[in-house]
C-alpha cells in the first residue's frame, strides 16, 4: 500500500436536519456515538459540531465537553477536531466556545463568503482572533479554504506570524457561493498553497465521493460525513456517517492507499499529546 490517507468524518455540522436524513445526530450522546462508529469504520479524525436537543446549532462549551468525554470514555483514540465555524450569524466569541479541553485541532475559516442564500462572515480581525486562540490552547489549526482568494489570506497569516507550522489545509468545494467541486479547481488550489503542507478536500453534496477520489490520486487526504453529504449514491440516503467513511476507505484501497490510524494522523498533522 502507498502513503496512508487521513479520513476525517464530519458527523453533523450546523445545517443538516433529521427531516433530510433520519441518521443525523443531535444530542451529545448521538454525536459521540456517530464519531466512535466513524472511527471504527476507518476515520482517524472526527470533525465536531454540536446541537441543542431540537437540532439547533450550538457552540456551548458544555455540549462539546460532553461529546469529547463520551468519545474518550468509549476507548476511542480518534483525533478530535472542534469547529469554530458554528452556524451562520453567530458572533465569534460564541463560536469559540467549542475549543474545550480534549480538543486537539480547531478549524480556522479563511474568509467571508456567500453561503447559499446567507453570508458567512469571517473578518480579518476575527480570523486573527481565532488563530490566536488556537495557538494559546496548543491546538493544530485546520485552515478552511472555500475559494481561491482565501489562499492569499493564508499567506498573509503566515507572513504576519499569526500562523505557523503545524497546520492543515481543508479545501471545501461545492458550497453555493464558493468554488465548485472539480479536479481542475482542486489542482489550482493545491498549486496555490504558499508552502508545502498536508491538505484534504471536503466535497459538498454530490461532490463528496468524486472529490475524495481525486484527492486520493493527488496525494491528499479526505473528509466525508453527513455534515457535507446526506447520500451514499444518487437518491439513496446514507445510513450513517460510518457508511460514508467506509466508502472513502474503499476508494483509498482502489488508489493503493490505506486509512491512517489516529496515531499516524497525529504524526502527519504535528499534533503533540
């Protein structure tokens, strides 16, 4: 087998609802169970959001602490990454509530963008604030890039000393308002990285598995999960996050690669425990 691939599972997000797919988890217990099942299916990293019991997005520290504690109580050693994206419209201090003890990575969104019919605001001062908080907590940043101009923000953060290795880059392709999910776009973005760094791709909706296949060929890593895509194939709902992780692991095998273990992922990502 070739180089190991880090498979990340984005198990819930802030937007998807049970009305769209009954497998979407809401409670901390359900989200933790989804994370553990994803890890058993081959995910080395779990990307976490939280919800209130009625499904509304939550950045409450208490919700994230319970999710993290339940994952670890299960015996899972999966890498835990907490989202600072929250939901559209949340102020930055509320969004930072996710960075609880036990987190090993945190997301760092690289700019403001149209997000469907809404606007996802990430001003430069707020980006610096998140980067500073991640550094203070000793967390490895995952830089979320939705469009080409965000690579310039990444380069600026590095130049000004707000960001330094280790960090990871996540290309999120297919969001209405951002770059669509094509091999041409992914190659363009990878070529535009300001320095050598590990990167992965999250294809949204129908782009999820096709973009995972491209990333595997290009030497990158992949993210799948119900946050990004509710279907396993056209018109067929995924039975859970673990089914999408298993599909990504199958694509990795076809590409001559194997899923990284959490320990291998920590080495690749520069995470120190």
